[in-house]
C-alpha cells in the first residue's frame, strides 16, 4: 500500500510539472505575444499565439503513438521519464529565445519549435500517466486515484497562473512583464522538469505491465491497436466534447474574460486561479463517486448538462458585471465539466488490454484533443474576429451533443474493466502453470 501511494504521488507530481510547463505558454501569452508578433493588433497577436498553441496540439498524436509504443514495449516508467525530458527542453528554449526585434521572424520559428517539442511530450504524457495511475490503483479505488491526473493537470495550470499573479502584483510592473518578465515561468518550468526527471527514476513498474510482458508476445502497437476499433472510436467520441469544454474553461477563459467580459488583467488572473482551485477540489470527489455508482452516470451528467447549459453559461459570462459573478458562473461550469475530467482517464485505461493500453489511451485521445481541444481557442477567437462570438457557443454545444451519444450507448467500464479481467486471467494462467509444475514433480 505504501509503495502504491508513493508511486501515485510521484507520478502525479511529475504530471503537474509537465502541465505547468505546457500551460505557462497560455498563461503568459498576453505578455509575450508582442515580443514575437509586434506588428499586429492585440486580437491578431492572440490569434497568432493561439495558432502556435494549436500547432503544439497537432503533433500530440505522434507523441501519443511514440510514447505509447515505448510504454507498451519498454515500460510505463521509461515513457514517463523521456516525456518530461522533452518538456524540459521545450521550456528552456522559450526561456532563452531571442525576440522579433533581435532575429526577426526566426523568433516565431523558435517559439514554434519549442511548442512542438512540448506537444510531443504532452502527447505521450497523458497516455503514459493515465495508464500508470490506473494500473497502480486497486480496483475499488481506481476512479479516486486516477482522478488525481486531472488534479495535477489542473494544478499545473493553476501553478502557472499563481506565478503570473505573484509576478503581476508583487514583483514586476506590466511593462517589465512584457519586456522580459515572461521568461521567468519558463525557466522555472525547465528547472522543475529536471526535478521531475530525477523523481521518476525511482518509480516502480506496474504489475499489469510486468505480467502482460511475461505472458503476451511483443507486436506492432499500431497493428495491435487496429484490433480494437470500437474502443478507439469510444475514446475519440468521449474525448471530443470533454476536451473542448475543458479548454474553453481553462486556457481560453483567460482571454475571454479580458477581451469579451472586459475584466482587468489582475481580475482575469484571480478569477481563473479561483475557479481552478474549485475544479481541483471537485476531481477526487467525482472520482470517488464513480467508484460507488460507476463511470457512465457521471459522463451522462456531463453530456446532458453540457449540451443544455453551454450557450447560457457563455452568454452570461460575456455580459458579466464583475469578478465574483464571473467566478460563480465558471464554478457552475466546472460542476458540469468535472463529470468528464475526473474519470475520463480511467475510463480509457479500462477499455484496453495491458499490451496496448498506453497506446490505446494516448493516441486516439491525442487525435481528439488536437482536433477539438487544441483548436478551441483559435476557433473562438476567429468567431470573435468576424463579429459572431456566439457562434462558438453553438459550435461547442454541437460537439458536446455528439459525445453525449457515445456516453448513452457505451458500457460502464467500472463493471466491465479490462484491467480487472486481464489480471484475473493472468493469475489463473499462473495458477494453472504452477499446478502443472507441481503435478509434473509428483509424477516424477
């Protein structure tokens, strides 16, 4: 039990650091956009930085496949170590990158290179960490333990916002932040990634992987994955609405509160940070609830309420009168969205056998995130740029309704978990093998 808890803690902390590195870009883009795209108006600068943010997502399927292959063939621990190493490199590139005034358009190219490295890293991190946490947890508390993936994922973004809040209010002026202060969080992130790498060196491999390695031969991960088309489509379908909603109320919400609701920089950061703290508290509560009533009821809650409430919530936020009202509305959104975020990782892990689990979780998820999550901010800003911001609200509602159809017809993975059935089958094979050996010795 102690070893299991330690492994989950180390895996979760490493996940937090990776997501902090990734989300520092979104949190500080308001300040460094003019350093890389100086000859554009503020909305155009945000669209340019959002475009690079989206491109970082488009490479995530490659990371999902690459690190899924590493995790399924060479172990979850090795995949987790390599992914954090790439994140470290991307953070340091941004921290020390020259600006447009120094090297012209090459500055934007360096920024893009760093984001592609981080996207590759994060594409592998999700599947590897989701698989690791699900396999390390006991069957009775798998939803609760796996919910900490999004606790740390949200915690990474919250940490980035807290760094921004401290720099805004206690250390630097807005002018200093725009001139050079935006480099500080990326340097911190690079150093924290080094720390995470050291921590992950001591992780124990999961029982599911070691037993599967002993009983099932190696095969091409993509070829093996194609033997599970239904599960792949379920992952894509359940992710598309959830990831869109998640990025609307995290990365895009900061820009939305400033550009559409008209809150100040400090108010925007405070509201975003407060709502993320509220979201973190909800994750283990929902995860624990899923261990009691199942995963599917929570997904249905998210799908139904998300479809019905997205337009009213975003419309109300657009005309919000102050930071407290904005916080209340975003908190209401998180009560809905947490039905997805708290358990989506464990649902995906429970769909696939161990020899393809990291790839099965990571690759189709990364495809869905690239198409629907990574583009959400850019699509929202595009609707705003053409004067039809509410069109994005209906776009999000349509995507959520598609995911609702998946939730309505899929089986509850708590009661049909491949992790549990596979471990039971492997244990039965081991017992049969031991019995056969004992019988053979008696006969001799």
